[in-house]
């Protein structure tokens, strides 16, 4: 992953003579300020010493990192500005919140998780890993994943993006779009470019591919059973990202396949670029009226829609989104990151598959409105919805108009709610501005709360 980012013209990483393309910041600091897993005698399973990864001297670490970044030949050549300085040390999983507190708005986070069986196989294959470490390696995956769930919940939405390894391999352009929405400076990020990586095929330049099946095939049935026994104790962690426990399997070495477009047969449940169990929005979903009529404005790949459908079980759900390539928006996932309308069509197909699957699970009716939310509003009678979730174009004028157009469409007692209150992509906080104006000037609603970047209003007249 780091090497893919380093191909970008603005991205600067750490370098040294021996490993010019994949230097981790932890190796530059010294064990006094950032202990290595080798020094702690827990190679590749460093969460066993999680207590050692806290209360770091970040002033000293930042000074050293900045010195090393500036030593890179690319630091002066990075153009156009601003530079994006990248650091990837695995224990940053444990340190992400400390990094955020120290670096503040300068820090942005790309968070990724992966199938536990494939991760354990990778750990066991390393010569640095102690022998007989299956249980320890599995518990390490659990601790890492628990911390990543916490990071997803705590780190600011506007400065963090996350996805699974599987979704990155299957739909790389969607991941690219989400990252570019956070960091538009990465306009040349290309997950289709060959990059050097360590894999079952050796250390060589190659395109991104999913090695899970081949790696899991290397595990013995006994090893799979041992991993499963550990994972059974942590069902919430395993299910959070849509992973499943393996039982007795017919093991067969499989040739790697090229990533395919998402279809009902190729997209694993729960492997979208965002997860339907996203912790910081669960409270909101719990508040949605059950067995009502609901809508989401700004559906994207349908992940959150599918979560709302499964949890609130509406009698009818309306998915409103133009799924339109809009190149004038350079800092949006549907803008220049998508490159063309064909890729937006792929996003629409994924949304259809995911939402229809959720609808089938709870036996409800779904209607897709592939048009702008303002045009779609005219097709609904007043007091039609029990709840509407707004997550479309985040520019002030669009958010404000969505609120004013859909407020009359919500039943008295129903909810008008939405996402990304703290979004700052237009140089201010346009969603927050629209929320404040509705709160202070609109007598038809009662302000309920803003929490975890979500806003909730109840229509009262």
C-alpha cells in the first residue's frame, strides 16, 4: 500500500540506502522513543506488548520524522505543492489516536483490515515469527481489529478513510475515490499501477491482487481449526467487517484471479469500502422509526443504506442518487477520482446489488431514483416519509435545499437527519452552517442532537 502512495507526485516517504521505497518510521527513531517488535521480543505479534506503545514523546518523533522526510530526494522535487508526507509503521494501529492528538489537522489516516485467516498465514510464513504461534497470531489479529474499530469510531470522519483489503482489491477505484475525497492532493493515485510488494509470488513489482484464497489454502485443517477456535470468542469483531468463520473445508490451491466488477456473485457480504456496522452511526440507526417509509439522499455504494434497511426494516425504501460523474468537483468521490461515467455506473451497480440483497433479507420494497435529489423531491407527496437521511452533495446550497425540499415530505413526528456535520471540503463547514440555520430559523422542526458527525431533527408541525 505504501509503495502505491509513493508513486504519487506529491507523496514523500522515508528512504535509506538499503530500502529506498519502504522504510517505516519506527525504524528511524530508536527503541527509546519507538520500540521495535524485535526489541520487545514479539516479532509480528507486537500487540502482546501494547502497554509499551503509549505516551510517546511525539515532539522528538516529529522532529526526527521531518528531518528524514526532508532528506528524501523527492522532498524538493515533489510538485505541485503541498507535499503529502507518508508514514506506515504497523504499530500505528495502536498509536493512531496519539498521532491525531499531536499532529491535529495535519494528520490523515487510511485504515485497512483483512481476512483473519490470511493475516495469520502471513504471520506464520515470516521467519521472524516465533514457532507454534497460531493462537498468538490470531489473538494479535483480534487486538489489531478491535483497535481499528475504535479508530474508525474516534478519528474524525473528514480525516480518515477505511476499507477492507478485499474491497480494495475488488473495487479499487471506489477506494481511490474515498481517499481522494479526504486528500484531493492525491489526484494521481493509481491502484492499477504496478508496485513492489512482498507476496506468495516473491518480492516484485505487480498490480494489486487478492491473495486470500491462495494463502488460506496453505493452512492445514488443524491450523484453520485452531484459528477458528480463537475467533469464536470474538464474534462481534469477526462480524463487524463481514468475515466468516471457517470450518471443515476442501483445500485446493487456486490460481489468483483478476478483480472483477461487483455483482451479486462477486462481492462478499460486508466487504464494501465502508462497513454497514460503522460504529459512530449506530446510535442514529437505532433511533429511526421502525416499519416506516425511509430514504437516503446520496447513496454511493449502498453500504449505509443496507444497514439502515436491515436494522429499521422499513416497509419501503427510496435510494436517491444521480450516480453521475461530475468532474468539476475535484474533492469529491464522484468527481475527478472516478475518471469517467463508466466507473460511476459500476458504483450504481454495486449499490443496486447491495441494497437489493438487504431488501430481500427483510422483505421490503425498494425504489431507485437515479436523479438529483432536488428533481426527485417533486415526485413525493407531503408527509410521505417517516425518515430521510441526507448525505448527498455537501456544499452549503445543496444541503440547505435538500433540507427545505424534504422537510415537508417528512411526516409530523418523523426524522430529518444526515451526515458529515464537520465536513470542511469547501474551506468552511457548509453542512454545519445549514444545520445551524435550520435549528435557529425553522419552527417546523425540533433539534434533537448533533453527535458523531450526525445531525437529527424531528418534524413537529
